[in-house]
């Protein structure tokens, strides 16, 4: 069975699972931040939309502890997701590039906590080895 | 709405007949400008009548090598189609319901974004 080709939209088109999910997210300095584990969608007015009556846009990239749910099924509760607002995204390619530094994002707080509370207390851990 | 709630969901017609599964969603960078880029607008959902999974998008990108794999995936995903978001009547916990008289389009992604 063949279907007619889609009317080509004006903007760049890509498929979420194919071109966005599981991609590495790099900050403005090229430092890896996390991967895209899921995507949050809202109506253009910010409202929750669950039908085609209103346009829906991507508002945030989500990252979180998804290893267990990918193995055993289910989904993490909404409170467990760390969000990176789409407003921070600068480019979508083989990796997703941000226009901000990773340190400014909530998603990197465990890394910062380990650095400040554990690594910092190790002798020699409070300064750059260079 | 989380994308994961949509992916792999069964798709049904307005009269309840099964049409397949959501294997992916198509986004277009033509939403309102949000920061450095336009926000990706949900353009439509890709429905495979046979399986809820997709492998490397063989059925959408026109990749034809290795030939054996390409033919296998093209066959496995035959009949995959795109439905515009406007033709989605409801997204429930159990299924994605399409409007009566919804239009189906070829799933091919002519301009690959990445």
C-alpha cells in the first residue's frame, strides 16, 4: 500500500526517536552534560494538550535515571526527570548542542555535589591537577 | 505530555479498529522562537501497522544498504504511514485515537534533519 507524500513543512523536519532520543547533549564548551532520555511536550500556550485540537511544541529535553525502567519496564515518575528547557538548545545534529554551560543546569547537580562534597575532601582534590 | 507516553502506544480508528502502533513522532522546527532556535512543533505521528518498534529508521530514510537488512526492515515496516497531529482525536492511557476521515501520508523523511 502506498500513501501520498507529506506536504513538506517549511521548517527542518526530523523524527524524535531517530534524531533526538539518546543523543548526547553538549554544553556551549562542548562538555558532555547528559543524554536525551525523553521529551516534554506542551501546547504553544503552555497548557497540557492530549489531542490534535491545538499545536504542540517541545518545551524541554528530559534526562534521568532510566536504566531500571528500560530494563524492567515502566516510566520514571515525573518528579525524577531533570529538565533542560528547549530555550537552551542551540543546534540539533549528531549531538544536541546547548548555548549555556552545563554547570548552570539543574541536570548536573549530582556531579556538582560529588565534586564539592567528596572529591574536594580528597587530598589534592581541591585544585586543578594541571 | 511526555513523548514516552505516545511512543509504542496502540493506534485505533474512531470506530475502535486497530491500526497499528506509534513508532515515532515527526517534529518540525517551525514553532514559536524559544531561545536560540524555533521550538519543534509536533507535526504528526508515524504509525506502523505491524510492530511498535523501529530500527534505525530504514523505512523512512531511503537507506538501501546493507541490502539484505534494508529489504528485511522495509518488508517488516510495510504500510507505515504518517498522520498529522491535527488528525489525532485523543491520546488516552491505552491508545492514540485518530479522527474519522484522517489522512495518511508516506512515512518517508525527505529532508533528514541530522
